[in-house]
């Protein structure tokens, strides 16, 4: 059964897209799952990192209007088992479109149609408390929230948890993930000590290199600390999904 994993953060610059891309790669390669990475962020960073074909048609929003089937935009990637539904600038007005549409589960319905072709769908959500993000979190099987180990980032995470409880009631499980961790910093060590069970993705040169290589870390540096951290995180996600399915 397809599982949808929403990677979401209240603010940008916390490693959200890096997390989404590396998890999608891990799903496709390490678990041999038929995986779709759906880029919902108008900045299209995930699409760039996965080397999306530049069709420059600005059709991404048309999928939500149902004037274009999602399958028409899905692209294969160089990674076996990994496909991409790319973003483009038309998504800048997606929130306005959703408000006018008045349907809270449009994204969930589209995911149902895609579920027959994939085992795992990773959503790279746009940052902010938006209608698009709400739709993604309503549709998700699991919600991953990257958190930089700092008081302000922890405060933002707590706001996300409160928002979901207030607006959604029952919702998918939330998995916070510490990102961009530098163990040389005292503030980071204090944050890690406060939440020792949270997964950790280190600050690493391999992560920064992704932009130049346009590859997941596991593709070119699987034995690096970051590569092993992403792999370990994905294994934990698979165990979590298996437990949820069994329950």
C-alpha cells in the first residue's frame, strides 16, 4: 500500500528539500520501492537537484485544476525506481487557487490516483502555514519536520504541532528530525541532549556538494557521515511505516 511522506517546515533554510531528495533516493535505491518525489515548492529546488527536464510550460498547477493528469508531468530520473513530479512558477498562486476551490482534500484525491503506480510518495512541501501545506499534511501517512537545533527552530516546530492539533485534530504521526547539526556548537549539543530520540542529520560538506553534483548524498558519498545518517533515517521510517501498517 502506498505511503505518503510529507516533508514540511514552517520556515525555509532548514534542510527541507535536502531531506526530501535524500529520502526519495533512499526509498528508491535502498528499499527498491517505486518512489515518486512530488515537488510542491514553487522554488523547484528538489526538481533542480533531481535534474528535472526544463519544459518551461508552467503546468504544475494545472494538475490541481484537473485540466492535466498528474501522469503527464511525471518524469523518470537517472535513479532506478525514482520518478519526479516537478514544480514550476505556477505553484506560486496555488494557495489562492485552493482557497477559491474550497476543497480541502484535492491533493489527497490526486494522491489516490497516483498510488497505483508507486509504493512511496515523498512530498517536498512549500514552507509556511499555507493551504497547500495543510492539504499535504491531511493527505500524509507520516509528516517529517526538519528542525535546526536552536530555540527559535524548536519554537517553530512547536507551532506546527499546535497548528495540526488545532486545525486537523487527528493527523498523521509527526517525526521531527534535527538537521544541519554541528556538534562543535554548545547550543546544538544542548538541543540534542534535550531530545535524544530525534534523528540527526549532520552539517556536512557532502550535503553542500549536492547542489553542484545534483545528486543525493547516497549516490556519491554513501559512507560519509551524512550519507549514513540519511540511510539510517530512512530505515527508521520504513520500520515506522511497517508498525503503522501492522497496527
